C-alpha cells in the first residue's frame, strides 16, 4: 500500500507510475485520497481545538465553585458536556475518513520503478538474457547476450526469438524422431494421470504416479537443498490463511476471485507460499543487524485461474493445484536491489543446473502484478510445444507490502523505526519445469535427467 508521505512528496511521479501500470483514473483516485486526508486533518484540528477548550473550561469549574459562582460553574459544565459530544462526533468523522482512505489505498497498485518498460501486455516485456544453450563465446559476443548487471542495452522479445532461431541448431541438433509433448510422454511412461485427476477433483488437478511422483519429490528436495546452500531458512507454513494475511501481501482485494475461499471458516487456500511466509513479519519490528532475512518454503499452491482455456492450459501448462518452492526476503531499502539481484542469480543457477534453455524477461508495466515495483520472469523453452513456459517471477515490492503488513525495522545508528522492503520469487514452480524436462530430454531410450537431479531421483533416466 502506498504511504501518504509518498503521495504528498511525489504526487506527479506516483500518478505517472500508476498510468504505466494502466491503473484507471489514476489522477482522480490520488486526488480523492488527498481530499479524504484533508477531511481527516480538518476533523483532527477541530477535535484538538475542542479538546484544548474543554481542558481550559474544566480547570475553571473548580475555581468558580470555590468562589461560590454556582451558576457560572453549571454553565461551564454544560459547555464541557457539549464539547465532549462534539469531540466524540469528530472522532467518528476521523475514523470514517481513515477507513474510507484505507479502503481506497488498498485498491491502488504499487508504483513501478523507472526501469520498468512501458507496455500494455506480455508482448511488451523486455528479454534481457537468454541462456542454457551450448553457445560459443563468439556467438555470445555477436548476439550481445546481456548480464543483469548491465541495463545499458537490451533486445526485445522478437530479438530474443531471432537469436533463439539462430542458435537452436547448434544447441540441439534435430533429433531423428519427432518430439512428443509432455502430456503424451506422461501417458507413455505412466507418470501423470490427468483423467484420474478430473475424476477425483476436476480439471487442473493431476495425479502423479510412480516415477512421476518420484520426479516431483526429487525436484522439491533439489530446490530446497539449493536454497539451504544459499542461506535460506526453510519454513513449513500453513496452506490456508486468514483474510488479514491476504490483505497483508496484496492478494486481497485484488485477486479475491482467483483464490479458493473456505467460506465457513473465512480462510483462503494460498496461491503461493509468499503469503504465509511474508506474513510471519506482519506487525513486527526487526533489528537492522538481522537483515536481510532469507526464508524458503515448499507448499502446494491453489489458483482458480477462471476463464483459462486452449493450448496454453493443456497438460501441466496451467493447473489449479501445483507444487512450488518460494524464496522470500525482508531487507532494508538501501540493500534490497542487491538482494533482488542475488535472488535472480539463484533462480538462474537452478535453471543452469537443470540444463534447461531459458530466458529472463523484465516485465512491462502492463504485465506486472498489482504489488510489484519491478519483476523479472524466467521462462524455459519447450522443444515439443515450440514455446516459452514461465517458471518463476522474482519481484521487489519496495515498501508496498511492508506498509500493509506494518513490517518495520529498527536502525542501529539512530534507533529510528521505518518500513522494510519485501521481495519474493519462485525457486521454482514445478509443473512447467517438469514439462520442459520431459519434452527437451526425451530420447528413444527414455527421458534423460540432468546430472544435478540424479542423486535426488535415484536414476539417470525415466524409462
């Protein structure tokens, strides 16, 4: 949630940022927030004046009684009663204005950083890096593959697609057989039963069987082991949260229709471990020397994804329930950009160890989440589907979530308490990783697994 200080200090930049996110009537909404705050301030000033007057009169009552001026004392008592009622009404007016202001602020998305590209959709995202192929150093230089440390130049998604076409033959020579999509491979090797999931629960709830279940468990343990090596403390949180937790991280009210709601208990199934893990720090003041806090968690995730249809949702491409490992950081403002880069490097390292072709996209304003100030998506390339599959979103939320959560830290030098920064990322979401592993590594003998995964799976091949 934006702070009033941000709005007052930099109103025009806030409005421009909201327009980059295509937030409707940005100027009108921000002006409404300011107008409501002025109403609250006016009521506060009247209340303060009435309180001061009541205190003065209250002191006079005793003096009047001592002098025997009974009538004047009774008049003073009547005036204090009138002022007391007025103060009560003004307090109600202030509370109403504050509630109205908060409800309006909750509908306003975070403001994107200046580096976020303009755009209306995923088509406007900026590809900043492509990797995972056996590309020669000369080819890398010729194509100007970028590292995230440099924002000076980049190529767009079309440029990345052209580069992919140029490199594909060198990276992966055309096999002697047609590659099958993962839903056919799942049936061939009896890994996943989509029809059985429909019978038990409905579409989007697959059943993993035998080696398919083993592969899921292997990936979960691999990702958790890598997070542990990187210094993340593992959390095992609940997979249902209360309404306050949903509001704290920004899923409510923005994504209410996408969340499964247990109405009797007023609890929500989590769409990501970000929600319960970040809410650990709701209403908490953290000592500066404990930052950055680094947590990870494996959970099942639940998303309704209403209205999804077509090839983009076939098989594992889009599910209502899926496994994911999430990394979460709480940090101080001056260090959060470094934290974000470290998180990006961690996710990239996982994809490299899984030997998957990938690209990294800096999301445009029109494709970013409600809460993110900046977000990078990681996508892996599917050789059978001939398309990119998103496997991670890694975001910096600046103070937006922290303000909702009242997540603050105490500075070491002056003991001042201020809002922290929150960050999170998928490291990684399993379904499309599984899809890419199956499709890209298939052979006539079976499906070859990357070396890093073999100790966790217990075999080099799925046969």
